[in-house]
């Protein structure tokens, strides 16, 4: 029968837990890691905004789309993996979220194609 | 069945078929469904963003498109504020997991403050847009824009209310270290509204018009 127990947090979150399970990453980010990740996200945002001003200087439109989409996906994945703990949690959560997102992307891409959005 | 938990997180020993928290599973399922909601709103905006006929006079393209009145530097700043609120949210979770309740309350209040700044900036932006002739019913493009950003704003507001609830519950002694999964679940919602804004900011504001 399962009992409710409290897993004592390690003083250093990098220490592996005694009851850790083998199918997830044991390295849980520290507060310092989170701050570094946030700084990285801020830099990516600055680059994104920079493309807006670059567009004033006639940057090729296809390049602008590529850069913005790549940066958007990178930021999305970083927040999902680290802030939402998908990297350290059960893969079931990842599949559940990815399935919803994949379904949404698929459905709405089909809708946009049907409406001749892409020409 | 043994419970599956991330290191440092409370082990509730879930008596479930999956060995995982049902509440957390429910939140992830909910967020998956929210992808469909925001997918609909974003794709609708993409479809209609160039349809800015003024509905009042029926003359083609006589109206003002939302993208004509965007203030990119201002919106960039508010986007950065929302992004940083994700950091403070995860720091709040980290604090409650360690049992540092005062620090948890501090980071939670900071997250609420940053979220409120974002909402205030959105309201200001909407006010300016209306003053410049782009309102909710001006044209199809503006309707799509305000529907999308308005829905997102409502989600952020609900997140702020949930965070304030956590703060009050902790003050009342009802939210302690062993309840940190509740904070984690609210955090998942908050991070989701942040990543949705990452998509909206790029697609709506930064994509070439």
C-alpha cells in the first residue's frame, strides 16, 4: 500500500536523491541555473527584437522568418524543458503536451492551407 | 505502484494507476487542450491580419490595420517583463520545495507584480490603439487581434489570481512544503501563458507585415 512520504529536499539540489528513479535526469537546476537560463532567454528576446529594426534595413524577408521562427522554437523549448520541468519529469507529461500541441499545429496548418494562406 | 517524482519534489506516493499525480496529469492535459484554443486564435489572426477594410464605410483597405499602430519597443519591454515572471515563478517553486516560505512569498509576490505590469501595459497598449482608430469592431484584422491578445490577457489575469491565492494560503498556514505540488501545478499554468506570449509576440508583432 502506498504511503504519503515527504522526500527531504537536498541541501544542494545537484545531489542525487535516495529514492530517485532511473528514468529521469537527476540534475535538477539550482536557482543559479534558472537565472542563467533566464538571462539566455533575455538575450534571445533581444536578438528577436533586433530583427525588427534590421528589417528596416531591408533584411531578406525569408531570412527574417527563419530567424524568428527558430528563436521562437528555441525559447519555447527552453521554457518547457527547464521551467516547466519536462526534462526532469515523466515522459508522459511531455507526450501529453506535445500531442496537444502537435494536433493544434496540424489542424491549423491544414486550415491555413485550405484558405490559401500560403498562396 | 511507486510514485514518479522529480528530485527534491514531495513524494505523495500516488495511489494511482499511473503512479503519477492525477492533478499534475490533469494540468498537462488541460495545457494540451489550451494549445488548440490559442492555435485557433493565432491562426485566425494570421488569416485575417491583412483584412482591414473599414467596416463602417465598406471601402476596401480604407481602415487601419493593427500592425500599423504597433509600438514594438514598448511591447518588447512588456514581453521581457512576462518572461522574467517565469523566472520568479520557478524560484518561488524552488523556495517552497526547500521549505523557505518567506522566500516563496517574496518570489510569488514578485511574479504577481510582473504579471500585473504586463497586464497594465496591455491595457495601455489597447487604449492607445483605440485612440489611434483601431478598436475591436473597426475591421476583421483588429477583431482577430483583440480576440487573441484579449484572451491571452484574461489567462494572465487568472494566473495572477491563482498566484495571489497561493500567497494567501501560505500566509494562513494552509500551503506548506508538503503542498509544493500545488505550487508546481500553478507554475505550469503560468509558464504556459508565458510561452503562448512568446508565440504571439513573434507571430503578431515581429513577423513582417
